[in-house]
C-alpha cells in the first residue's frame, strides 16, 4: 500500500465528499461513473440512491462535515476511512424504505463511521465497497447517534 499523496487521480475522492458536504449533489453526481455501484444498509444502490442517502443525512445534520482519512492505494484500489462530524439537529428522513424518520436528538458525532474501498476508472468513481459489509456509512452514522434499529443487526 502506498500513500496517495503521490497519486494523480485521488482528488476525485476528496472532491465528491466536498461537493456532498456543500450539498451540491449535481456536481457530486458528475464524479460517479454511469455504472457506479455501492451498498447502503445492505441494499445495492446506484449513484442517485447513494447521493440521496447523503442528502438525507445533510437534512438531519445540516452542519455535517465529511472527511476522508488514511487514504491509501495499491495502484488500482483506494482504501480510506470516512469520518463524519456534526450535530443531529433536525429530523432526518428515513435512510431506507420501511424505516421511520428520525427526530432530532441533538447528539453530536465526530468519528470514523466506516472504512471503504474505492475503485476508480480514470477520473470517475466506479464503486465504493464497505470493508465491513454490516458497517457502511449509514449504519456507522446511525450507530454513532444510537439510532440504528436493533432489527438491522438481524438483517
């Protein structure tokens, strides 16, 4: 594994989360390949659904900041940790079908919520994989806010 500071294409990873943080979801979508795929709360998603989860997070946590830490690469795949900092100060819409909206708790979070592998093709993100399939960004965030439904662990 090498530190990516010497790697040319890693900035797209940082830029997509900067765009999400600024709630510029149209710009964020441009960083994803048309065949992008990921998994959120055990459900396969494409770019629009992936970004919708972040839009909902920002709705419930308007001050949310997303930080990529420990970004490394083996030349083909990037590995990183995603840290979220913010306060759950508004009602957060349900992050997946069948769940309920989450009333504001006032809880603050400032921690790494997940570790991911990111696959790039030139300057587009092809895939974001959770290193621990049960602990993606949404599950990690909700767990940190003590809002993760007990039923999720049984999925």
